[in-house]
């Protein structure tokens, strides 16, 4: 069951990354911004410094990317100046839900006819 759970998480992450890449292409935003969108879609708050580190960007570039993502309706800015964080919009949360819907529930591999006493 653990292997099924890990496989489901990997497939969900892969599908989500593909959807995020597609959304970035449609809005003509840089592919590198998928780092920030993935974290936000996963329920994390995105800070400029963390995004800059993860995407290996200079601070001004990271700040510009986050502003553009917010302007495109993919992230919501919360807070002011140094305390500002970015969170997922409903559109981004919906992408996350869709990415996980494709894969069914975990099945106990030990239940079934083979487990009956002989």
C-alpha cells in the first residue's frame, strides 16, 4: 500500500507540473515560474527569497516573476513588502484537485481470495 501511495503522489505531481507548464505557456510566463506555482498549489506559502533560491534566480527577477504570476491570476499576494507571501488562487487549487482525481484509491494487495485459509 505504501508503494501505491508513493506512486500516486508521483503521478499526481507529474500531472500537476504538466498543467502548470501549460498554464505558463498560455500566459507567456517563464517556465521557471512552475517552481512557485507547484509550491503554492501544494498548499505552501511562497516567499520571494525561497523562490529565488529554488529557481536559482536573482532577487529582483524572483520578485518580478511573482508579481507577474499574481497579475496573471495564478497567485494571490498576501501581506505588505517584506512580509508578503504568495498563495494559490482558486484556479491553481482546482488544477491540484484535477491532477489527483485521475488516480483511484489505494487497494490493499493482501485482501482477496489468496488470503483465505486453505
